[in-house]
C-alpha cells in the first residue's frame, strides 16, 4: 500500500537564559542545527511541537514533542539533553512493516537524547561558522505507528552557517552520518500475511539538511528547511 504524502507543521519556542546582551545559539531554525556557540555558563531551553498528517487513505495524525536543555561549558563547547514525546491517532491504514493497524492514544514519553556541540568558527566573527554536533538517542516507541519499538541511534554531522545583511538573513546546512539499530516488539492479532519483522534492523545513512530564515521584525523570523 502507498504510504502517501505526509505533511509536517512545526512550532519552536526558544528561551536563552544568560547574562549580558549576547544572543548566540538562539533558535533560528526548527530541526536544522546552527553553528553559533552557546556562551560559557549560559542555559538554553527549546520546545518543539510537530504535527504530522496527510496520508492518501485512511486517517493519520501524530504529534511529536521535543524538550531540549543546553548548557555552555565553554564559549566553544556545549552539551544538551532532550526528552521526546509522541501521540498517534490512526485508522483505516495497514502498511507492511510500517503501520500495523489502528492506534489511538494521547501524548506520552517516547525517547531521550544526549548531545554535544563543538564550535570551530563562529558565524558572527568569521566569514562562515563551522561546528561539529554528535548525539546518541534511545526511543521506545515507533514514531510512525506508535507501537513499541526499541531504537538506538548515533549521529554526528558538520554544521555550516552564514549571516547576511547583519544577521537578518541566515543560511545553515548540516551534513553527516547516522547509525540506527531498531527492534520491533510483537503485536497480537496481525493477519498471517502481514509483514512485521521482529529481527533487529541495522541502518547507516548519510544525512543532509539545509535551512534559510529571515528576520522580518524584532524577535520574529520566518524560514524553510529541507531534509535528506
């Protein structure tokens, strides 16, 4: 069966808590990472809400949340911890190894992540910003179906960022590699011919993303992002 088009809508709320007037590492993008470092001793709190929907058949709605707390250990090195949540409401869909049937439950905790970022060049001081981001994560729910699935991930990528017009227009790009190990949990009552493999699955993939954002008023910006 065709998975169909899936539509995303994301809201990001960011609060940077530090002394002075610096706004380094402010949340300019949704899921694309920026190269600007968090100042030493500063805390950053970001909250994402992402709605997913738009299958060609049946009904599919999902709400993802991500709550991230970041701390600047030095002016170039920071660490963060993130907590993920998931809510799924789907009906009229059965897709082999993807959606095993109807699921309807409210938001619940779904995963955790720990990450570090090291800045080599800052976009505010250099022609272009450059940083390295590395993370490990564990999810205990499948983000597509909402059924139980143990997913362990390791990801590392380079971040490039460039300011234009005194920071009013910002470009960023991420390029890296991700390794995943995933194991589905058994589900009772599935049709005999339905594919729901229970053996561990391993995947290594190149990841790439880019974003552009434009500040049209103080503390307000609009942007777009693309992912591979």
